[in-house]
C-alpha cells in the first residue's frame, strides 16, 4: 500500500528527533537513561496509547495514557519510534517523544502503472530483531513550497518472487519514490518500515534503491519471529 506523506510530516519528525538527542547527557544526567526504540504502540478502548512493544521484545507501559492526533482508533496498533526513560521495571517514568512512522507493504509491480524511482540518500537499513520489519533511514530532499498539494510518495514494488530448493523464498523489491515536484533544497531524515511479518524464516530479500550516487542493492534474510 502506497503512503502519501507531506513535507510538514517530514519536518516534524526530523525536529522531534533532533530536540531529544541534542539534550542527551552521558553519566548520571537527567537524560542519562534515555532510550530510543522502534516498536508498535497499542491504543486502549478510548484510542489513547498505553504501551509499546519494542522490536527487541520488551513491553513498555506508559505512566499515563497518551493522546495523539494520529491515533484515532481504539484497540489498534501503530508503528512508532519512542523516546523514553528506561527503568528497571516494565513501566517507563516518562515518554519524551512518540512519533508515528510510515509503514508500507510491497505491492506487485504489475499493479502499479507509474513506477517512480526518484533518488534518495540511504543512511541506514536493517531488519528488526523480531523479523517483522525491514527499516530504512532515508534522507529525502525537500524544500518550502506554496503549493500545499505537493506530496512525496513512497512505497515498495514486488518485482519477483522465486522459491528456492529448501522451499524458502527469494524476493526482489524496488523502492518506489515520487519526488512529485517538491523542491530539493535540503535533506531531512525519514524512517520507513516495510512490513515483513508475512514472510517466513529463511526468506531472502534483495532491495533495490535509486540513490543520488546510482542504484544500490541491499540484501537481508528473515530471522525467526
């Protein structure tokens, strides 16, 4: 499923991360136990967020339910990046930032008529420890514009799926990116999670990404989850 993301969303994500990390102190400072974890947040019966399951397998309960304007459905799950104070218990003493992340699922390439592969800058790429997501840290070029209708679009195209001799599968994906006329004045860091929970342990992935330095291929293998 393709996701449309506005320039304002990119900027908000970048600024939230920068404000937190800039204040981090080592030793026994007030933020010395600050953690930043990717995970899935849960909303309660009224739509407020009450805990997060991190990719490392830890459930962290919030000291009080958090209301977010993007969490509008009760008893639902949201992919997030959470900045919080780590404690020795399952409950954090404070949540500093809770940021919703873009999550996409690969879509068969033949179902996508216009296949945009505008370049991006790849800062990081890794599999979640629980095997449920392939995560990308990308720098997208953005800039101020008076046209509020301009949005960049991202997604993943499934180019090929083959079965190997051991009955695992090999997937070839292409990263979809439509700059869509958004000015390219400066870069901003965006995290994107590709859902892989439906894949089996041992399956392999080759992801093609067009960068400003040319095409790159990244390979991954699904761990048990």
